[in-house]
């Protein structure tokens, strides 16, 4: 029996280039913006959807989101699941020979730590593991977008 488990869907990330995409989706779905954060080469915006979020990644320059858009165009970038124990999840997956993008937790947004599974290990889907909020805060409220 493993010592960790997936506890919920944290967010689904959509990569786009058009400046009007976030407002279009927010208006069509009737969702408010919960926050925005700039990172190297992209801006991320979160729209709360129940206990999860829709994360919108807009390329603003060279970087991971820009490369994704060049290769695939706008679309699903990754899914993120919250896990009960991120360090144990990473250790377990590495013991099982799963290819990871991150072999240790790194800072994420919303007060969390994160790690990505490599798409080659998941049949082509980029999966982000999200740890519990570091300070015990809700983490479901949006002080800053999750890092991708």
C-alpha cells in the first residue's frame, strides 16, 4: 500500500496566445478571475471552478508555454492533481522508475510545492503533482497562480 494518494483535481491548464481568451472564457463560463501572475515567458490567470481552477497560460515571450504553442497550438497544456504527500509521491514514482520532470518538490503558487511527471511516462499527458499548502492555509484561495 502506498503512503500517498491523489486528493483532488487542482487545476486544468490551457495554453493560448490571444489577449482576449481569458476574458472570453470568463464571460462565457460566468467565472471571476481569482488572480494573475507573471512568470518567465508567460502570464497565468486562474478562474475558480468549484474546488478546482481553470489555469490560463498566455505566452508573452520565449519559454515553455511559447514552445508548446509553436508545436501544438492553443490547447490543453497539463492537468494538476493535489496529492496528500508530495515528497512521498515523488519518491514512490522514482522508485517505480517513472520518468519525472522534477525529482524534488519546487515552489508553486497558491502556497504549494509542485513536481511534474514527464509526458513520456503518462502516455503523452503532462501531469503536475501539487503538494498541500505549505502554511496550512486553504490554498484553494488565490494569492498567486500555480507555477508551471
